[in-house]
């Protein structure tokens, strides 16, 4: 894929991450402040709250979207930083392939986990 | 004859800003925070994967990560995300051509693009600082 296209996706993924991860961070790490004004969860990492969210389609879908966007954004950023070291073409190609492979493997594992928990039986939300 | 100019700056090329001002150092910190977030995120994928073991497995994982050192690490990730996200807004706006002004004749006193975006930089850093203070208070004071 052309570098300009990858850069476009890097910026687009940043916008997606900013919105979804912003909400995620607010729920997970500003929960007490938000619940004080009537928003958010009091104990966001408690099993009951986690599985309640995991069993909702919207949370599962946004989790997978965030997973894909964050993996692409992070690994492309890492690749760009490494490329600045004036590496040989062979090494650049190897880094691109390792980043792509790592991204695909992590995406498959994370998506599988999200779908698995969503369809899990015996866990009442 | 082909001239080749290699980047031999190494780590200084990544982290140093030279005479380019605060925005260049903010960019270096942006990348550093990005690396930290990426490392955490990869670990986070496996941690959230333990949900597949059911609520009890999740509880025991959370009990393990409830140690003060992990809590501090989590706070650092939160601070890094706030900084990376807010500074990223500035970088995207500059990338798209906003905030850097129109090209014009170089008339004294010279105004360069980083000077034009400095008010935005300061405003965004204030927003980041406020979010960091609220988040840190939530971590250690309000959540108790």
C-alpha cells in the first residue's frame, strides 16, 4: 500500500481512537468523578460491570473497532519511528512484515476474546 | 553524482528538538508517550482476554493488578493517553494545514508557523493538564 494511504489511515485511526478510547478512559478511569454527577459506573472493573458491558453488542463492536484502529495506529507509528533510522531496504521490509503479522495476530486474538465473551453462556449480565 | 545524506542522529534525532522550540519537544514526547501506550495496549489485550475464563478468573486477574505499582503504572498510561490525545489534535490540525497560517511575504518582524499555532498549543496543554488533574484525583482520592 502506498505510504500516503497508510498515513491517511494513521490519521483516521487517530480520530477513531480519540473518540472511543476517550469514552473508555472516562468510564474506566474517571468513573468516580462522573458518577458524582450522575454519569458513569461506580466500579467499572468489577466482574459484574465488565461482563454486563461485554454482553452488549455495542460494547463488543466498539471494542473490536478500537482494537483494529489502535493496533494499526500504534504499529504504524512504531514502524515510522524505526524507519527514521535510515535502515536498509531489507530491514525495512522485515519490520513492515513483523508489524503487520503482529497486528493481525493480536487483532484476531482480541476479536476472538470479545466475541467469545459476548456469546458466553452462564454469565448473566 | 548522487548525494546521499544519512540520518545519523539516532536517538537524538528521535528525542531532541534542537532550536525548533516547544512544539518539537512536544512532538518528541508525543512519540515517547505513544510507545508507552502501545506497550501497555499489547499487554491489555491479553489481560482483557482473561475474561474468557469467566468472572472468577477476571476477579483474580484484577486482584493481581490491584497492587500499588500496577495502579501507578495505570495512572501513567492514563496521563500518557491524555497528553497523546490532546497533543495529537494539534498535530492533526497542523497536518491538515490549519493553525499554521497562509503563506506570505517575509516582512519583519517575521512570523513563523509555530508562532501562529502557539496559542492553540498552550490552550490544549491547559486542557490536558486539567484532565490529568481530574483523572489523577479520581485514581487516588475520589475513587477511595
